[in-house]
RNA sequence: GCGAGGAUGGCGGAACUGGCAGACGCGCUGGACUUAGGAUCCAGUGCCGUAAGGCGUACGGGUUCAAGUCCCGUUCCUCGCACCA
C-alpha cells in the first residue's frame, strides 16, 4: 500500500502572503510546510514520509517542463490569442474569482477583457475518451454527471450557408446546429461579434460604422457581464444576406451578442419559431418566423399569436419532401439531404475547451520556451531544464509579472541562432502540478524522468482517491487528461491502466459556525471574528475589542478567511490526537460534513477514557490471564464472546467495503458497554474478557493508535500493535442458539417468541399461537396467510 | 430555467438485498457517590396517553402480508451548469 503526502505549494496564497506580509513566497511556503508536517505527524497519520514531495521544488517542476515540451512538439500544447480578465492599474491578469462586481479585488479599478497570447493544452483531443472512460470508474454519480455536463457533448450537423456575394474571399460560412430538423424554418442567421468575418460583412455597407462600434462594445462586455446570467439580447443587421442551402432563399445575417465564438463554429442558423433565444431576438428586432414543426393533437401553431418558441417534438410542415416526418426522424433525413448536396454533414460538438495553462504570475513553474526575433517560439533544449524560478525578486502585485522585470531571467539567447532573445515570463497554472503528482509519488526520486515507467505502472491506478467534491470538474478532468498524455507520450507503458483513479470518494468538510461584524460606515464590509474574541451579552454575541454586534453566517467550511477555525495544536494539547481523530471519524460518514463541536470531542475523549479505565481497573487480573483459546461456553460468557466476534465482523466491514468508520466506532462502543456490564466470575470468564479486551485494543488501533499501543504494552504486548495483525473472526462464536422473533398480525407487532434461528414455520407458528397477546388478535379469526422470513419475522394475516 | 443529490427524535447520525425505525454518541431529566461536581456510576429519554393502546422517517397518493427503503405527484434544502445553438 502506498499512502503518501506532499505539498501543492505553488500558487496565489503564497504570492498574496508575499504582497501583504512582505515575505518571500519561498520562505512563507516552506515555513508553512514545516508547520503542517509537524501537525500531521502529531495526529499520527501513517503517511510514508520517504515519498514526500513539494511541487515548488525544481526537482518536481522540471519534469512537467519536460513533458510540456513533448506536448508542444506533438501539437498537444499550443499558443493562441485568448481573452482574459485584465486590471489596467495592476498590469496583471486576474482569475475569475479575483474579479468582484467587475472590479479588481485589490485596487477596485474596473476589470477589462483583454486579448493576450496564452498557452493551451489540447484537452479537447480527449473529449470523447473522457466521456467513454466514465464507464470504468467507481465514482459518485454526481461527479460523473458534472463531468458530463462540463464536457457537454452534443450531436448535430454543420451546415454551409453561401454568402450572397463573397466576403473577404470566402464564398460561404458554416453553422453548427443540434436541430437540423428545423432547417426549413430558418429566417435569419446570427454570428458572434468575435467571428473573423463579422466586420468584413459590414465593410462598404451603409452602417459599417455602427456595426464596428457594436462589435467593439460586445467584445469588451461579453464575458464580464455573463455572470449576471440574464443579459439582454442585442444584435445588429450586417446589411448582408446568406443563401439557404436547401431552399435557396435569402436570409439576413445578424451579429448577436448571445452567439459564442468559442463554441461550435461561432455562427448559428436562427429558427425563431422553434428556439427560445431566436424567438426572443426575432420579436425584439421584428424578424420573420416560420413554423416547420407542428405538435400533434392540438391547434396548429400560428406565428402571429405565438408567445413562445415551440421546442417540443412534432411533425414537419413546410419542409419540402420531409413534410409529415416526425421531427426526430427528420434530423437524420435532412442531414442526409445536406450530405447529398455537399452542403453539410453530421458532427459532434463539445463544450469542453482547451485548457489555458499560462498565468502572468510569479509563484509557479516557468513555461520553458524562448521568444526569438527571428525564430519565434523556440523550446528550451531539454539539457537546459529546469528553467529555474529566480528567487531574487520583489513582489508588489503591481506592474505585471515580476519575472518580466527580472533582467537576468528574461534576457537570454536563442537556442537556435544564439542571438539575443526573450525568455517566456508566464508560469504554469497550479492545476498543472496537481495533474500528475500522484504519478510522481510512485517513484518520487527519479532524477531524469517524471516516473520510472515500469514501477509506476505497477502502482497505478490509484485504487482509492479521496478529495473534495469541488474538484469534480477541473482537477479531475485535467488529471485524467494528463495521465492519458503521459501514456500517449510514452512516459508510461501502453498497458498502464488508462484511468488514473479507480474509486473516488468525496469527503465532507469540517465546518463551524462563523460570525462577522459590519462597520457602520461601510456595511458591505464584513469583519470576521475568532471564537475567542467574542463575548455573550443578553444572548447576543459581540466582539471583545470593538463591541460591535456579531451576525452568524451559518455553519460553514472552516477557513482562515472566516476565522471559524480551530488550532489543531490546541485541541491536540487539550484532548489528545486520538480523541480528535476519533471525533472526526465518528461525527459523520466520510462524505458528510463534520460540524465541529467541543461536546462531541468530549464524547470521544470520554469513550477513550472509558477504555483506559476498563484496562487499568482490571490490569493485574488481565495480565495474569491468557485470552480465551476456544472450547464450549454458555450463558453470559458466551454472549460476551459472541459480541466480541460480532464486533470484529462489524469493524472489519465498516473499515472495508462499507467505508463507514462512524458505525465501526459505534460497534466498539457497544462492546465497551457490554464489558462494563459483564461480571467476570471464574477463570473462563476472565479469559473471555481478556480476549475481548485484546480484540478491542486491536480494533481501536487504526482509530486511536497512540492509546491502543499504550494499552497493548500495559498488558504485556511486545512491539508495535500493527505487527500483531488484525483479529481473526471465529465464525463459530457468532452462532446463536435462540433468537427473539417478532410476530406481526396484520402488519403490527403483537408479540415476540423465542425460537431456534433455523426453526421451521410450523414450530414458529405454534410458538406464536401460544403467545398470549398474539392469541388475543387471532381469537375467532381465520388465518388467511402466513409469511415467515426465517430469522427475521413471522407475519400472520387474518 | 436545466441537471444531480438530499429531507429520519432537541442535535450528529444508524437501519447491509422491502422484514422489530431511532443503533452509537451529544444534549436533557432523575438518582447514587461526594466538601464539591462541568468527574464517575445507575436509570430514563420519538410524540400523545395514568394505562391499554394509538401515532410516527418533509407532504399527498400508490404497490405490498409488510415501505425510511419501491412507484407517481408536491414542497423545501444543498450543489453544479446557466444564452453551449
């Protein structure tokens, strides 16, 4: 088993700390690692620290630089212009979550959309494989669904429309549609403002200036306002027409703000009678509608009275030879007609975009390319890797990337011609590091390649991957793609498991109620308050320092920002690592959220103390007693031993396939309760108790390793408990002589009878009739039906 | 709007394939021991009822001898996507 730990250490938190605290990201990062490593060790996790990695170490990131160069060579990574959030004041690109109400999170200046040359990895090449791979995965269905939506496969057709006259040398353009069945209902076409031909269409026309202004406005507004969801539909007529590929009619070409350039072909055929967006647009601008699908069994649609587009299924009308066809069948029929006339074809479109991996930031792995005035983009030769991130920089957060101002980093020579050249100053998105760290864990000290292929294949795939559901799409898509890429680039053998994560469990967060106060001068600004800085007055909470009233933000994920955190060092000092571990495991099933509670923690601690006293109070007797070795038992001793072995069974399954440690802990608590109730009387009884306690200690050790080791030693155990192995289940001990069987009459429990577990129906029925209370309900009635589920229930119907 | 998941005592949660709803813990109530108890131990704790008994797994219906579990509809909550043609 491989149970490694490491540090995803590049990225914004360190860079922000550098800006705010005037500390170097490297120093800040490594001091955090030190502290967190100590905390994890204190909690007693069984990590293999010999495999520890930190992604900000050049010995790690140099391999992703090498892999990226391979991708570049094979065309799986490339550079193109793309639109990004840009703060003019800070001269930097912002992530979407750094844009607040259209303003920069740091300087509150407006954020604009700017086109920059950016680096991409071709995730779209794997769109279909990402979907097909889902069949092999034992993952939560919610995660699979999210990935499917993210990838967004849709089947449809590409259809070529000719221009009335060539535009910039082009005779035609192509649209993508999922509704070829509505093709005869096209009354206009819409193209994106970013479409290369958008401006060309208007050139020389009467309203060229207007169209130009419209395009400029939409290009800037387009993305920033998309978050609002409900942006008004806007468009402008280009003055030009397209020729319908089947009817030959002329339809006007519009530019519309809701058409996206980076999906499909950036142009759509508009069928306002059968598409909500086109309907809204057509009504706004007074464009024609044409009905080509009629619903069956209701009044015919009338374009003059329609209040909404008709998007359900029906039968084709006004569609030439296709009239009368159900619209589903018409999709392929019309596509076939298009193919026959060489003006279209069936195609599949995906929402998934290529992965933008460049960031104009300091704290990340440099992208290993050089820009030469003569030779353009030149990869850094592999022998020159890694491109080290320079340490001697000043980070202010303003004026763009510090790397761009670092002369000795930027100024270099072209590997091809040796002339002066400029080094790329963008760094990788941190999702790059997290996309292959699990591969690296298999052989973390390989010097000259990312992994040792044979050994990596041996370890992979990851049998059980545990992570938060927030990684459902981005990380878990990128990591799958990177694994495919490593296989396809030859870093892993061809027979390596194609999917990197077999089973995925999304664990819940640790949560606690968070409180904030608002400044009367500036009510929008929340100041979060630590629990120790609060005081209670008249049932309300106030801050100790400013005296402002506090408001609850509810029970939310612990975060330093919201100050609803607990210091692991403090709780470990107070309750011990074992109690903390036990509490977290007991409070909820793994996928559920844990609400932090001091009372719950005390409960866990109380249980451990109960176990401790159980051993301490009987220590001398226990040490002098050998555990029960087998043989006949009766009465309470037999019951206790059955309980012991049932607990082995339950805990084993709860830690295994069921993956429900909370119920396993409950089982151990029941065993402890039974041990407290048991009165040991005589040698055999004591042997059974000794066995039960030995078992309890072993079962407890994965949950509370420190106390388990301590107790084992107190009872004369030698060495590590782990070496002793897991307790063996004695199936014989589980057997019961008699059971209490509930008896129902007409669906209600009316009595219980004591019978042998395998008693036959006649015996059980006789016993039931003999039960006084059952007899009351059977009195004077004919027995219509008897249902006997052996070992479970007897139901009588009268 | 679309998609996914969920709703069980005062609280966190159990209940494995339809078969005794509420395991275990927290909290609460009473008692014991104690100078003391926020330690420990014992008892109780879904709701109504003195009891017998009745009612109970968001709400309304259905299938079944039997439903927290299966089916249909409704409400609410959480998450994701949100002009993707």
